[in-house]
């Protein structure tokens, strides 16, 4: 009688390698972003990644569903500095991909403007706007 070897070992090895690779990519990608000078503007691009396991996606008391989730968030900040004043705009796209159910996948986009204008040593105006 021939016995089949279980594939659990192969799946665990592939899963471990994938988690290690994504962890390494996440640590490299979240390093301090480089600054690009574009005329008056300075631009800072960034890429954040995360691979995680969520054991209760819906936060249910019974019948918990768990899944691996891959989060990828490219972002960009463009700003002008004028002495102590700073005028900034930013954009970020956040994608979450669930491995168990594609119905749970999300895509969020955020835009914002942050203005910090110094009037004098003791006075400043701040304006924040997020969408």
C-alpha cells in the first residue's frame, strides 16, 4: 500500500517564505522616503506594505472568519517651505486585499492640504483639509 505524503509541509514552507519576503519588502519600503526637488515644490514619495493575519474579520461573537490581508499604500507629499511657514498637499491610496474573500477587498483614497503660515514670532495660522 502506497501512502501519500501530506502537502502541509510544502504549504507551510511557501507561506513562511512569502511572509518573510513581504516582511522584508515592508521594512525596505517604509524606510525614510527620498526627497525630490521640483522647482518650488519638494516631493516625498512613499510606499508602505503590510502582510497580516486577521483572525476575526467581521468582529463576530460566533462563527469567526479569519484571513490573510495584504495592504499596499503608495503616498506622495508635495510641499513648499518659506522660512517657518509650510504649505503641503498629500495624496494616499490604500488597497487591502483579503486572501479568503475578494468581497472584503477595499480601496481608499485620501487627499489633504495642510497650511501652516507664520505671521510673527507669536502668531500663526493653521488650516487642515482632508477628503
